[in-house]
C-alpha cells in the first residue's frame, strides 16, 4: 500500500514486491518471512525513505526547528523546551503509527552544550568536535575481532587485513571530509546547535 502511494509503474512495483516478499531456505524448506527485507539489501535506503516519507515531509515544513534523518537515526534541534516537547510528541505519534519506537539506550534529550553522539560523531554547540566515544569503542572492538578471526593467517596477510580496515576507518574518521557528516558543518545546523536544545534518537 505504501509503495503504491509513491510508485505507479506496475513494472517497478513488481520488482520491489519481489524484494519484499523474498524466499528463505532453512533446513531444506523454503518460506517467505512475514516482515522485513533481506539483510544487506541495496534497496533498504529506498524502502526506509518511502516508509518514513510522511515523517520527513511533516518535519520539513516545521518552522524554527532543524530536523535531520539518516536511515533510522534522527536529530531534532529547537530553540525552546516547549517546542522540543511538541516535536518529540509528534515524532512518537508517527513512529507508533508505523509500529516503531525509539530505542531507550540510543535516545537523548537535553542541551546541545552537553554533547551528543550522532552517526558516530560527537556534536556540541561547536557542532562536530570529534569522534564519539561509542564509535571509538566499536572501532577497537572490531580490530580485536579481526585479529581473532585471522589468527590462523600468516602475519603478513593478517597485518594487511587489519591495516585495510583501519585505513577505511580513518577515512570515515575524517568527519569533516566525510559525505555523510559534511552537511553537519554547515548552517542551519550550526545556528540551531548554538541555540541550545536537541533530540537525537534512534529506533528499532
């Protein structure tokens, strides 16, 4: 139903429907999962955008707030507490209507000056100031797992595998040059961040 609201060509709908109603083999038997799409599916961003179009459209037309979303990570910045409460309430309504809810461990409401983690970057009223502690912890854990997974490899091959991963991570870690985070360095986020209140949140 949601696909038909945005996509009218029958051929496109057929292709997308095949991605949604895919088959899975388990123990020699095939079945179609009742919900979700295949892990790693390239259409995930498109499905998310279509599913959350009403949410994005609503917040895009709200005045004197900053709203951003990357996949299932949200950020809302406002100038006042009452305005923030209003927008949080509206977001909760939308998520509930879609069968979603904010993840309690990944939701923060408070002053921007306290700092918050969004997309692995640490933001304050100075905007992006560095890599978030959680991202650094995850990076160290990933390196540790890589060493464990490649412990039977030759030292040279193992070092190359870990080095390749760390090189890619360092490219991402240059947050000011990363396409995903680069918009965060520009207005209007800067003016709203310096104003003082925000809600970054995630849901599963």
